[in-house]
């Protein structure tokens, strides 16, 4: 690179240094924090930030959503939920969601939601991580129909609960223990997961989980 003291691409700690600098910058300056400032704080050339994170939204999500102690809801943490009978998974999912984000912190949840509301790149990445990687694989194992609708209802309800607890901080919800919230909200999530959603109509009927057609070689 020609500049002494700067980390090089491929150095074991380069990517981590960028993430740590980004985490601090996003916490201080918000989503539009200077990428050059992040590079300077990490001791790398600005081109390396783009090398590891081609999109600002990817850097933001990995630095703030994933965080230094792992993602808020890594798919692996759902293993205990999956092992439960289908009839108990709704309550367990709420308990897990609240417990994990309590650990990650209200400020990080607020930062992710506010950035998602203002920037399509962030909301697309969060949708991919939360709905695609976490909720849908759980739903499709037990849902009787309409996996896509059920997954989005669950994700929407959990995000709403999170906004009430960690952003609006309504006192009773903010003070409630995870088990209390799981008992109160779990039955709703369970209904989305396995309950009768009624007869689909209109566009909803057309997308009522038509079986996916697998592509075969040569087609």
C-alpha cells in the first residue's frame, strides 16, 4: 500500500479492525458515518473498506446487527426451538427473541430499526437475515400452509414487540421479564405458526404456497 503502519488486505485482523471502527462510528454518527473516517480509525486504506464490504449496508448490518459477540439471532440459536413440539415453538421463539436482544442492547436494536426505516439497502439485508435465514426455515418445518405469509406475520409481530420494548420503551413492556412476554405474546406467534389463517382470497389465494418446481439439468 505504500503507507507504513496500515494493515493489508488478507491480514487476519484487518476485517475485524474495520468492523470495530465501524461499530464505534455508526454508534456515534449514525448510518451515514464517514467510510474514510472508519478506514482511518481502523488503520487501513479506504479501498480496503470497500474490498471487504462493497455496500455500506453490509458493513452496517455486520457491525451493528451482528456485533462483537455474534449475531442477535444466529440460526444456530434456534436449534432448541426446533427440537420442541410444534405446539410450543411460538412461546419459545418469543422468549428467545427477547432474551437475545436484551443481551445485545436496546441501543443496537434501535440503530438497526432506524437505519432500516431510512435505507432500503439495510432493510433488504435485515429481511434476508431475519425472515429468510431465521424465521422461514423454522416455519416451513411445521406450518400447514402459506409459509411466506406466516413467516412475515411472525417477523412483523416480533419487530413490533421490539419497537415497543426497546425504542418506545413503554414502561410495562420494557419492565416485563422475557418469560412474561413469552407467555403473553407466544400464543399469537403460535397461531401464526400453526393456526388456521382462514381461507385465502384474491392475490393471497394465488400465492398460497404453490409447490416450487425444481429445475432439472438441461431445462
